[in-house]
């Protein structure tokens, strides 16, 4: 009898363990090899962490925040962060590159999550070491959520950008900036609510932010970035200077392959900063 009682909690826990194994399958058997073949990844929250809601209110606009745990110094800094949503139709969210001039490797944005899945951020330090943080998100349909009814108006705004700043702009210290971009970021899996046709993909693929011509944030992005992308990042003001953002967009033949894609256009926005 004692042996049976001891086994009950174990048997109850088996379905949860099985589910966890399934949730990790895509990463362990496909994605890790695709992005980091043969490399050791340390899983911890000592270098990087993720804040994301466990249950998404809107799967097409899931707020996500990456928090760095180390300062960006010349000797040791986060060089890049790769983000994936394991079970998205196209798991790659983006690759974001930082420099010591970034001040902090913190980043906030909104993403699409298509089904229950782990969201992962893998940080590569300048010494080549890899550090991963992950969070599980419950969501459904983020990549196929219908396009808004006023797509024509959205296309007319396409390419417009705006910078916003907090009250903490200080010379020589990491200061937060926000970049708002007008772009529908069409996934290629969304139905136009007016025509009822699925629209071909059309999304932002590259972003560069510089301060006085020095790189602060460089990104490769994909369909998991939400419509009207909104990025919060850090830079170090050095007195009066120019913050500049440039991005380009593409269209691909299918939403899940990047073998056949066509460049569409490029856009830029500059703003003079006076801390």
C-alpha cells in the first residue's frame, strides 16, 4: 500500500512531463541545430531574461521585454540576441546586434505568437559564449489574425517613423529611446477583411539605428514582429547629436520560406538629440 501511495504523485505528474517534452521538441530537434549547430548554450537568467505574459490577451500583439543583466562595457558586452518562437510557422523572430555604445542590451517590442509555445532569447557575448532565457506563452492565431479593415490607410502611412524619449536623457549614461514604425507587417497568412483574400507577405526585414553614425541597434526581423513595430532600446548620448533609423522591407513567395523574396523599399528617419 505504501508503495502505491508513493507512486500516485509520480503518475499524476507524468502527463505534465510528457507535455513539457513535446513543447521542447522543436527546439531540441530542429531549431537549436539550425541556429547554433555544435555550440554550447547555457540556460540561465544570469545574463539575459525575458518578460512576456503567460497568457496573451492579443496573440498578434504580445508585449515582450528582454532584460540584460550585465553592463555593455568594451571588455564584456552582449554582442547579439537571437529570438525564436518555437512553434510559430516561421520560428525566427529576429536577430538584434548591440555594441558598447548601446549602453544596455535591453529591448522591448510586440510579437506574434501563433500557438502555445516557448519564446526564447539567446544572447551571444563578445567572448562567444551563449546564454538562453525562455518563457512559455499561451496564445492562438497570432500569425493569421485578420488584417485590419483599413489596410489602404495603413499602406499610405507605411514607412513613417517617430522617436520618443524618456526624461532620463543624460550625457554619457544609457538612455532609453522608443522607435515607432508604421508598417502592416503582413505575414502571408492573414485574410483581408474586405476582400476575403489572403494577402501576400510584406514585412520589415532589416533595421539599423545609429547615433552620430555609430551603430546602436542593428536588426534582422521577420513576420513574428507585430504590425506597426514598436521598439524600445538604449543608447548613450554624447551631447548634441543625431539619432537615425533606417529600415527596409521585403515580400516573399511563401510565409515560411525565404528562398524567393523581393526587396520592396527602404525608409529613414533622423532626429537631433540635445540632452
